[in-house]
C-alpha cells in the first residue's frame, strides 16, 4: 500500500534494528484519513471472505479495525488486556507475551459477542513475533468461530510472526512488509502481496 | 442525540444505580455506524471552535474520537495509561483515579504532538466523576495549549464530573445525559443541551 509506505518513510523513526516508531500517525497520534484508507484497503482485500465480525486488541488496533468495520458495515470487538470490574463474567481469555513491553497480558473477550457461526477478521497495527495475533486467533477458536483472515498494517517481515501464522494455514494480508531496519533505514520486502499457503 | 439514546435504551444494561454497561456498542463491541454518527455530531457541535487537535484516552475513547477527527480532518492523539518502552521520553503526564477499576493510572502524552498554539478538543466515551477528563485537561494545559471543549458520548449527570468541568469554565457537550439509573431503568436528563458557563 503505497500511501502507507510513503508515510512510514516520511515519518517513521528507526530506533534500532528491531524497533520502528510510528507514533506520529499510527499508535499514539493517528492520521484519520490514513486510517480510513487502511480500512478501505482491508475491506477490499477481505471483501469476498463472508466476514461477520472484526476483532482487534486494544489500543493501537482499534483505529484501523474500526475503519475496516465501517467500510464492511460489521461490528468490531476489541479484546481487552486486563479484566475490568464491569466486564468480568463469561470471558474467553488467552495469554500474550509482549516482547516490547517484556510482560505477559491476559487478553479477554466476552463470549456473548462471538458465536460458532461467526467468520472473523482479525486486524492489528503491528505484526512482529506474532504473539498478539496468535492470542486473538486463540480467542476466536475458543468461541468455536472461524478465523477468516488476519489483516496487519505493518509487518516486520524479518521477525517470525508472519511465518508462524501462515504456517498454520491462516490467510494473512499485511499492508506494509518491512524486510529490514538496518542502518537506520526502512527497507520494504519486495513482495508486498498476500502470503497464503 | 436520539440515535444514541435509543441504542442505550435498547442495548444498555443497568448493573446498579451507578453502573451502565454499554459493551455491545461502545466500549467492548463497537457499532461503527453509530460511532460515525457520534463523530459527525461532535464535529457539528464544535465546528466553530477552530480546533487543531483532538485528544482522547485509550481505549474506549478512541472510537468516537477517531470518527470526530475524521469528520474535522484533524489529527487525533490518544493518551496512554502506562508508559511503554518505545514511548518514554519527553512525556507529559497526569494521575487519574478510576473509581470503576479502583486504581490510579498515570496517563501520558508525547509533548512533541501538542504546542501552545493548539486548540484542543477532548473526547471521551464516559463522564462520571470527571477524573479522566480532568487528567486530559491537565495534559493539554501542561503543554500550554488551549482546551477548546470537551465532548462526551455518555454523561452520568447524577455524578459530579459535569459540574467539576463546567465550574472551571470549560465548554462541555454530552451526547446523552443520564439523570438516573434507579430501578434498573435509564432516565435521561430533560436538558440534553450543552452546559456552558
């Protein structure tokens, strides 16, 4: 997705060989027009998958996921990272380790919002080690619903998440695939196209 | 806002005299068309305020705030509830006590995204005791920017938050004002109109 790649090149800050900071348009400050374009792109890539629900993980996934949900006219559920007092019964949960934050979060979803007839599109802002995406997949499968695809805004293709997901047979669409952050520079993977089994 | 009131009556669950659960359309599952309508309504109410930035607090504020940002074509910043490893220098912070979760969170914002020339619209999903809104106001004022208004999706008008904010002279617009949750029933305040000093 050219608009997104341009934004990453123009505004992304390479902090190390592993860490790309995109807090000016994606995960702290958000560019709503870019989020809308991202939503339209996901909607177009998954439009023939008979999706019935979209899920994401708070907080940075909510923007792109909400815009996709708006385009596809479908409900969005955002999984929470901790239990809250007003959301505490009949939860589905999974453990997710964050390498960035070096901590394990329990991510939770109310069972009542997913049924076994649901075909679910999982959206997230980043794919690196794949732990968050795998946790979301686990939530959907605990509800006996079907994972119809995973849409990622920025995939760090030099990390293992993409392979972990596609090796299990899931459809993955990443709008920008970064091959390397070496020498303080963002290099995109040549193949931006979808990875399917 | 009639559409919102109808949704609250149809789908809101009164858990106690203090707690209204709206997790089917606002703060766990989200209705994107309703969020879009909420965004259009906020945009219309604040369109003459020369807003330059919108801020909210993760996570439930992001939906309505992003839709407002899209309508007004302005950047959105969401304040975070904890410091992350990749977002750790030159932060503005404030302490916010959550009565629901019975804990104090430090909310933070990168100083670089707000300047003293900014006119900021604060958006949040709920206003009850006003602690989150006051924390967001504090962040804006630490950056020496101007708070141009506060937009709330659902105000529990029987709690003190609204008065705390308007008594300080801030413009507050709440799209639904709940007068009482007694007898398991939602009663809206007669005046839905804006509270100004």
